[in-house]
C-alpha cells in the first residue's frame, strides 16, 4: 500500500507493508538515527516525533503516519550545523556510546516545546522511558537544562 | 514489530464500517487503536488491521451520568483534559502520570487499555475502583456493563466482534487516590491500589478500594469497604485496614514479586491510599 506523509519537512509518497513498523520504514528511507533497541516499546532509542509529539516507532504501524509530520534527528540538525540540543549534549558530556542519544534528544526537544523552563525532576520525569546504559543520566539531565537555558536566552526556538 | 502476517490495513470512517470489516474478516481482523499492544502481540492469525482512530471516538465530555470518555481518546489527551483533572480529586491524572512514559501515552488509548486489560496494568484497577461503565457495540446491538462485571466474563471474546465505544465514570461525592509500586518510575506495577472515600459529618459514608497486579487484575475488596463504613477516619482505622488486608487479600507470586512480599506491601499501600484519600476529602 502507498502512504503520504511529511518526513523532516519533505513530502514522501512511499510503499509500505500494512504490518510494517514505522522504525523499519524510516530506516529504509535512510534515517539511520532511528535505532532498534528492545523492539517492544520499552527502551526509547527508536523515539521520533509525530506531529511534534514523541512516539515509539518500533511499536507504531507505518500506515498510521498517513497525512502526518514525522521528525527524526536528521530533521533537527546536521554534523555541520548541529541543533543547540545536540551542542548541549556534547558540551555537557552527555554522550558516551551514543546509542540512546537520538531518542533522548528528540524527547528532550518535545519537552522543551511544552515546557521551556523544566525543573530537573521534570526532565527526569519526561525522560523516564528513555534508557541509557552508559551515562548514569546526570549529564543528560544537565544537557537538557543547558539547552533549556539557551532557549530561554533566545538562542533557539 | 512482533505481529506478523498482516495483509491489509484499513482506516475505518465510522463504527459501522469498522464492524462490517471486522465481520468480513471472520475472526482474522483486529481493531487497531493506538496499536502499542497489538504491535507486541505474538498472534499470527491477523490478516487485517482496522484502524478506528478516525471514527469520532476521541472525546471527553461531562453530563449528569458522569464523565464520558471516548474509547480512542489517548492517555495524554485524557491526562491533560481539564474535565478529567477535576474529576474525583484528580485521580485520573494521578494514575495516568504513572502509566509508562509520555511517548507511550501520546499513542495508547483508554479503550485499548480497557480491552487489553493486562493484570499488571494500572488503568483497569482505577476503572474498577471508580465503578466505570463500558459501552460497546456489535453488529446487532449496543450493550453496556460495569467494567468490574465485564472483567468477570470472557470479555476478550466480546471484543473480537464488538467495538468499545466509551467509558462512563460516575460522579462521586468524595475523592479517589492512586498508588503504585514498581521497580522504577516508568516500570509496570508490582502492586497498585486505587481507593476512594466520601465523608459525611466526620464519618466515612462510602469507601471503594481496588488492588491490582496482585499479580491478578484489579479487584475490589468489599469486606474492607464494609469495615470502613460509618467509622471515623483516623490512624487507628488505617492501621486496622492494613492488618485486615494483610490477613485477607488474595495475592500470588510471579517472576516479578513473591506473594509474601505482595501481602505485606498491599497492607501498607492500602493504608497509605486511604490516609491520603481521607486527607484530601477533608480539604
Ligand atoms: C511499553 C509499555 C508500557 C506500559 N506500561 C503501562 C503502565 O505502566 N500502566 C498501565 O496501566 N498500562 C501500561 N501499558 C499498557 C497500555 O496502557 C496499553 O497497552 C495501551 O493503553 C493499549 O492501548 P492501544 O490503543 O495502543 O491498544 P491497541 O494495541 O490498539 O489494542 C489493544 C487491544 O484492544 C483491542 N481494542 C483496542 N481498542 C478497542 C476498541 N475500542 N474496541 C474493541 N477492541 C479494541 C485491540 O484489538 C487489541 O486487541 C503499557 C504498555 C506498553 C506497550
Ligand atoms: S526499540 Fe523502540 S522502544 Fe526500544
Ligand atoms: S550513551 Fe550509551 S546508551 Fe546512552
């Protein structure tokens, strides 16, 4: 079957299997920041934004994004022009192996759209479903708070 | 995606269309709401997915019967809806905040949670405590039953041929609170409790207590509710409730927790919820 949706601002008209996951579709389309960890909705590494809200692409049927906007990390920033959240993760030392990072950044992005001045516990609460096996979370929370500060200072929107 | 063998995906325009598609598949079709549960299903017999999220069943309304929640309302929509935040002392928000994490709540629906009704889940415990009524429709007629009664039947069979339309949560003159114990904030419950109290002239006028993830699905404790009636809400009463629960509650062991642990903790958790509910009811 064919579906139409917007991926990182670009229209897509693509063939999908009716039972295919959004994770599989996005990787087929070259979005390699979207990774598979658990495949059952429990780890958060496959998080993408659907109409601006975080969802788990591993347990989302691809046809469900028909007519909607999907954002992956590729849509936030590039190597040459990283998003401030990406820069904050580097600056705070919040990346070790990097496997969880795309999901963390997209989830944090959604949090900061909803709440530009989160308290540390609110960051933890929002990221509760994103698991990291390396960092111990502290630096991830620091990075999100740093990006939030930059946002409030008008350095990004 | 654990579910295999899907051949077709349909966007139903209304409930009638979804029901006729369901019938046409003769048992090989499945209603799809958020899909977070179906995606994890190991079933291999499903050929057609029938998406009902565009059938007009996403709403939260209030009327004299209570709060009406459409089956495809997502947990996030419900959590942030002003009507649900005001309902029965804010118990809906209190419970849903502890269900998984935002990315799941953005997609998972209240109908999907009611039908999947995992024994460890928090939402069934809340619905049973609140006396929620479920309304569904098959090709012949519309039916309704309390969620509590529904869970005593082979309800999964019902929803192979029917669509859950809405839940009606009755108005309560009092407050409910919810508590859950899990290994970490985003984890599923090792035990959960939803309790409600109404006070009249300093005495308990009604009480509702449901305990779930025992590891069985949430059930009320009628003997405890009866014991509380007409009593003054104080520490001694909560202590007595704790002892009674430890003595009488039906719990079991699974790979997540032992029955012994659940018995001990159920008493403490019920005491805490009752004390908190009474504190809120007085305010
Ligand atoms: C990772 C994870 C963590 C979770 N954590 C928690 C938790 O902490 N607490 C908790 O309480 N729950 C938890 N859950 C359970 C969750 O709430 C349910 O899985 C979810 O609400 C199902 O909703 P859905 O819309 O995605 O259902 P779907 O997957 O779309 O459907 C589930 C089942 O219900 C049927 N169905 C759905 N809607 C209808 C309808 N209107 N009429 C008839 N049949 C219908 C489907 O055919 C299917 O059989 C968790 C689930 C996951 C995957
Ligand atoms: S891969 Fe999707 S949540 Fe783990
Ligand atoms: S940085 Fe390795 S999993 Fe998070």
